[in-house]
C-alpha cells in the first residue's frame, strides 16, 4: 500500500494538535485550511469538492451531493468533529444574513465584520485570528479577555488559526 502525501496532517501535528478528528475516507487533506480556537480541524467546502472532482472524477454536482450526504451528515457522530467552512460571506448580502436569521438592520457585529471568514456547516460564524489583535489593540483587552469576549458573540463563533510550518 502506498503512503499518501498528507502535508496538512503533518502541519497539524507540527503545530501541536494531537488527537484531533480528521476525515479519513476521503481524507480531504488538501481542503484543510486551519484549526479552530476549540482545536477542531477546519475544512474548506469548495476545496473538498475540488478534491473529489480530482481524485474520483466526480462532477461538481456529484461532489457536492457526496459531501452533503456522506460527510456533513456524519460530523455530529465524531467527538469534537471537524468544522466545514461552507460559505464565504458578503456582509452586505441579504442571502448571507438570512443564513444567520438576520436582516441588515439586525446585524450587531459591524466593527467585527472585517474579521469574518465565513459560516460553518452548523451555522457558526468563523472569524480570522486577526480579531484577537483587534480586540487587544483597539479594545485594550488581554488575550484572555479577548477569548472570553469572542465566546460572548452571537452564533457560537470559532476562530480560524492557520497552520504554519515550523522551522
């Protein structure tokens, strides 16, 4: 059996994350975009579809159907399961806001909009890690205060922490 090239899995280990739940079959390694502040692997939905199209000769529609039926539906059965970045938002788009159950007048996160990366498969807001810097510099919070503040934001937020190669 040939060993698969899984550079993102190697990066997860290099960055000190152990015992995390990772998709195995299919592995979607090329779709891993980082880790959450909760220690969950974050995958990009479109990259997952591209992986299936490349490796299994699926059409885009077949790949989406496979992901929806076989992957997204299985996540609740994983302890501390992975998160899938489903939607990259346009914060002025009514469709995006409707996914959150909001209209433009109800959005209460205007100063944090710059840091929103997307919406997860379970409708959680995913922020870029730069929200920490913003809260510490602009709001004079400690890192612990920033973490606690993020936990109080609506929609059970997650923070995307990119994987970096260690020297």
